[in-house]
């Protein structure tokens, strides 16, 4: 029995040596690129699994513009509603603006648990003037806070839009304004939300996103208008297609996530598109006209009475593309966001840990 036991030990040792030798020979005879390919596949799988961050909460927001205050009974289905809004000048809030006049109408027509007041700063010349004047800034901040408190808003949305070359002083002035605004709002227990262009990184907009992400309670990414009405035709904001368009939705999400905690990010979808009239070589003859989702679906999807009218979902962008010829035989191309493309993009956001989305704007779909 002892001899058999010793014989078994010897055989196991020989077998182990053989297996190790065999594995070494297989590895030796395996092409280097095949080994690297297996390793790369394993890394990609690991990275993919690690990149999926569970969403803590899912919410939906909608913008309600001052010019469309009708049929607001369905707004209760949204977690928060943003009134768009009041406008600012170097002399303070513009009380002659229709947005100011319609605040009470908005308040009376909404019963949502959370409402926010937008400060519209859309005029580049006026904005630059305000950013150079701390007294003007303080007056705007004080008057906006008073309006928010008087009308029961839960916070302020700063929509400060600038497309100028990002000189250091402009970027710094914006950061200082944002920091001052944030401090005053915290003292008043009001939330501070800020909108930023979806193409902020791609087109080098004059914003220090890290500073803004630190000061704001929420950063609203305007994920639309990547293709401009006065530019070349293309998707509202392509889901994929960086190779063709230079940038896409997925890269945008990655860029913002590097500078702002994902729990602070809300992605706003533009429920509309543009209709371009094309000339030779399919170049735009003039600025495109905006089309709401509702009007686009009625004109081109439900039925299309134009010549050579075709519609299909673009694979890369996930958005709808329509082509047709008008009565004067000019070719048109229409791109627009719809519920299906939003769903595709929203599912991607959830995998990145972003569960907050919104829509621009009420009445467009």
C-alpha cells in the first residue's frame, strides 16, 4: 500500500510538469497579436462593466416659455417645471418684458412641487457689459431673488449664453458672477441651476465648467442645436457619429462627467429640429427654419404630400431625417429629435449614472 501511494505521488508530479510544459509551449506558439487581442478584449469587458454606474434617481423636467402659457394642466406629470423666464439688462430685471408680465400666470397654472425661475441672459453685447459691472450684477441678483421668493419658486436657473472667443477675462468674469450668485442663493435657501451648451467643450465656449459645477446645485446641459440654423444640415445632437460630425452625444456626456459630478447633471433634449433648403452640391441656400416635433411628425411622418418625400431614422445620430422637394423643385432636408431618439440617449445616460433629463420646451411636441 505504501509503494502504491508513493507511485501515485510520482505520477501526479510528472503530470503537473507535463501540463506546465504544454501550457508554455501553447503560449510560445501563440502569435503575439492574438494574445494581445485576448487581453484587450478582457480589458474592454472589464472597463465596460466598471463604466455602468447605477442611477440613484430618475426625474423629468420641462421648460415652459413665457410665450406658451396654454394647456398647462399636464405639467403635473413632471417632477419640476422651469419658467422661461425673465430677462436682464445692465439696469436690472426688465419689467417691460413679457416674461416678467407672465410670471403670475405661470404660478397660477402650475401646482408642481418644484418650480424654478429662469434668468434669461441671451444678448451677447448686454451680457459682456454686465460681466464688467459688479454693481449691475448685484442688482440683477437681488431683484431675481426677490421675484423668486415673492412667487414661491424653489430656485433660479441662470441661462447665461455667450458664444464669443473664450478670452481669459470673460471666462473669469463669468465664474465670479456665478460664484456671487451662488453665495446669495445659498443664503436664501434657494437652489441654483445653470444651463450650459452641449457643445461647450467642442467649440471652446467661455465657461470654466469645473467652477460652475462646484457652485451650481445642478448643471443643465442643452443637448441640442449642435447643427445651427445658419450652418450645414445635420442632427440636432448626434448620439454617435463623432467620426463624421467631429463630436457626439456620448463624448459630450464623457466631457461633462469629468468636471461635474454626475448626480449634478441634467440633460435637456430639444424636441424640435430644422428644415434646410438646399442648392447645388446640397449646400444650404439660406438659414434653416425651425420645426417643432409636433409639426414635423404631422407634415412628414403621419403623411407627406411633398414630391420624393422619404423619412428614416439615421443609424448613428438616432434622430429622424426627412428629404423632399418643394413646389419650386428645391430639395429639402429635415432633421429632428423625437421620443425614440430621446429614449436611446436616455438609456445611455442611465448607464453613466445620469437619471435626470428635461425637455425644451413645453408646446413643441
